[in-house]
């Protein structure tokens, strides 16, 4: 659909130029081939394109190829119609360039097609003895192929690994001469005592974990709880029946059966725990330090990292908001630019429509003139050319048919001779194979076949070897059974040892867990007492601070009341002097307010004057800018109008030139056709005399019919 206007222009020009050589019934065929040639030649490749050409009639394809691959003619005629649809770069680079590159190959195909159409190909093939008849396939003879037997490659035996038997010892340590076991033990005891003393001192004096165990016990929470329980016991409400109590199953312990896999998993878990505990103890003994401060520092650093990540997230959110606002402004600007562009495109589209209507009118006038001239040519030329072509084809068909009949007779005679020879050879082979020499079968169980195989043996040797293999297999089975039983016994013994170890560990873990739970309960109790003491102390401090604030408020109110009494007493004793001072103070305040109002009015007037001047200048600048914009627009529209008029005149001139060139080509083609017609008349005067006689007869009939019509009207 996209290339339909270009194809339509090409087909119109093709039928105008080749009207005497092509038929209107083949329009679709030429349209498809034109699409493949103009738009799909590079993608299809010339080899595949040739298959399409060779699948049609030779005379039609020779005419099509001679016109389509004439790039000079296409450039002077149909190229100008294509430029109305496509760009110049696309027409020259994608449509005309592949045609120019394949012109030589197309010329070869055209020559071959022309030769086939005129019968030269049939004569050439007849001289070679085939005359266009394909060779019949012959039955292929059977060729024996020997099997490819290869000897198996010997298996590579690995080299034995060398196990070193020597033992290398290092140099003797020299530090043994400087110390002894007793000195090392004494240093270890002193180091442990010093470390224990430092640890106790740190926890007794440090602020990290202070100990407060001798303070007064707080009983406020217990007393409050007892009062609430006593109050709740006096309340009586209609309660709904609650859910049923669960069955007490503590008396009967659940029974379950442990298998070997469960014991092995539990043993592996205990071993992992023991390894972790051993590592902790070893690290404590080797490093001799406590990691409490390190874990505290680690917690602080993690909180700082978390705060930094939160700040980063907030920063990213702010940047996202700013980018969203910028994107919104950019979209608004883009929308405005698109609206301006659409307005300009609409104006250009209206101008193009007017230009296209003018071109359509010009084409319509030209096509009408061409059709009137072509109708006169098409009355006689196609029929005469078709009759001449049919006679030539009949003659070629007769010649080829006679040659094919002769060659088929020779081929049948040759096949009959070959069949007789094969039957005779088969009878001879059958007679030779039916005669068989006498054969005597003897069997010796102590001898081998004698074929030369690697594992060749006699019947007796085979039986002996089978017996030996059978005994060997029984012995191997007995040893395997014994090994399996011993492995099972070892496995059971190992499992029993692990079960005993697990039971021992379970008992130790049970006692340790009980002790741990007791310690945990004691610790929770001490922590609860400590929390109560802290709460009581905080409450006492809060009460003390409230009492102090209350006393300070009372003292402040009393001071204010005393001051008010003192001021009233002073006013009572002041009299008229105080009244005069108050009036003077009031007058000063009024004068100050008047001065301040004058300053404000002056500043407002100055600001208003500046605003008016600025507004006036802005209006003047706006008017000047509007005038400049209007002048530039007038100049732009004038240049556009001049450009459109120039292009319109150029297009009209171009159409006139195209019409003149087409008219000249048509006149030349008509003169050529006239010359060909005169030549045909000269070669066949009899047909020309018949045509003239029939034409004279038709003219007489028409004249008689017109006279009869005129008489009837009279």
C-alpha cells in the first residue's frame, strides 16, 4: 500500500511507452514484477529474481527487462513522478542504483529470453543431441563398501604415585634454655590474678554497669495490686460461661521412638556446639580481654550508619521532587512547541493540497490527450502481431515435435538392448552359483576355529575357564558377605557409643537448664526490685520539683501584689504633677506618630512614581517589540509567498517540458510504428490487399446504412 502510487506511475508510463508490445490483460503480472524489481531487488538477490523471470513467457519478459533496466530512460521519464512521492536520495540510492548495478545480468537474461522466444535455444539444444528433452534417470549400480574396522586403543595405565618415607624435623627451639616450666606457671598465675583484679575494679567503679543492691525495697506496686484485687472481688457481674478447660496431660509424658538418623543428627549438633564453646574459651584465654566496650561501640556505629542512610533517602526524595517539577515544565514547553509546529504543518498541508489539485488537473488533460492518440494505434497493431506470433509458434511446435518423436524411438531401442544384456548376465551368474562343491563337517573339541582372533579358544578350554570363573565368583561372594556383616557390626557399635554420649549430654543439659532457669528467675526478681526503686526515686524528685515551682509562683504573685500597692500609694501622693507629666508624654507620642506617618507617605509616593515610570517603559518596550515582530512576520510571509510562486512556476514549466517530451516520444513511437507497418505491408502485400478490401467494404456498408437512416428521417 505504501509503494502503490510509485508503482501506479511506473505502470502508466510503461503502458504508454510499450503499448504496441504488451497486453492490458497482463497488468497484474507486470505490476508484481515491477514491485520486485524496484523495491525488493537487493533483499531478494538477483539469483532468486531470475527464477521469477524464467517462470514466465520469454517474449513478455524480454520486453519487460528491456524497459525496466534502462536506467537512462527511467531517469528522464518516470523519475520525475517518483520525486513527487519520495525524496531524491531515496529514488537514486534505493530504487535506481540496484537496477543500474544489475543491468548487465538483466541484459544476459533478456538475450536468453529473446533466443528462447525466437527458437534459437531449441536449435542449439538439437545440435547437442537433446533438443530440450531431459535425460531419463538410470538405475545406479550397487557398489560394495567395506566396513571400517579399527583396532581398540590400549588403555593407558597410570603411573604409580611415589609416597615419601622420610620425616623432616626443624631446628631445636632456643627459648628452652632461657626459662623452665615452674617459671612459666608462676607468670601465668600472676597474669591471671592481675587480670581478675582489673576486671573487678572496672565493674565496681565504672558507669557502664553500676551495682545497687543495698537500697530500700519498694512495696508500692504490691500494695496497689492487692487493693485492686480486693476491689475487683467485691464486684459481681453476670459473666457468660467461658471455654472449657484444657485436659491436663502433664501426668503422662508423650512417648516417641528415636531412630538412627535422629541420634546421628543430635550427635552432630552437640559436636558443633562443643566446637563453638571451645573456640570461645580459647579466644578468651589467649586474648585476656572483655568485649563489652567493643559491642557498645559497634551499636553506636550502627545507629550512625542508619541515620546516614535516612539522610541519604531524604536527599534522594528531595532531588526526585525537583526533577519531577523540571520534567513538568519541560513537558509544558514541549506541548507548546508541538502546538506551534502543528499550526505550521496545517498551513503547509493546505498549500500542498492546492498544489496537488493543480497537478491533478494538468495530468488529467495530458492523459486525455494521450488516450485519444493511443486509441487510434491500438485498433489494428495488436491483432496483427498476435496472428503473426501464433503462426511462428505453430511452425516451431511442429519441428520440435518431430525431433522429440525421433529421439524417443532411439531411446526405447537402447533401453531394450540394455535389458537383454542384463538378463543374459543374470542367467550366467545364477547357473554359476547353483553348482556347489561337496563339504564334510568335522568337529574337534580340543582345536580352535583358527580365525586369528585375540580371545580364540577350543571347546574344552572354554569349559575349564568357565568352571574356574564360577569358583572365583563364589569365593568373591563369600568375602563380600563377610565384609558386609563386619561393617554392620562396626556401625551398630559406633551408634551405641553415640547414643550413650547423647544420653549423658542430655542429663547434663537438663541439670544446667534447671540451674539457668533458677538464676534467670532470681535475676528478673532483682531487676523488678531495682526498677521499682528507680521509679519511686523519680516520683520523689518530681514531687520535690513541683513543690519548688509552686512556692516560687506564690512568692512571685506576692511580690507583684506588694508592687501594685506601692504604685497606688505613690500615685495618691503624686497629685497634679503626675497628671501633667502624663499629658506631656502623650503629646510627645502624638508628634512622633505624625513624623513617622509623613516619612511613610513620602516613601509610598516615591515608590508609586518609580512604579509608574517602570510601567511606562515596559509598555513602550512591548510596543516596539510587537512592531519588530510584525515586520519580521511580514518579511517572512512575503519570502514564503515568493518561494511558493517560484516553485509553482517552476513546476508548471516542468510539467510543460514533460508533456512536450512525452508528446515527442509518442510521435516518434507513432512514426516508428508507421514505418514498421509499412515494412510489414511491403513484406505481405496479399494481407494488405485483403485489409484494404475489407475496409472498403465496411465503408460502403456504413455509407449505405447512413443513407437509409437519412431516407427514413425524411
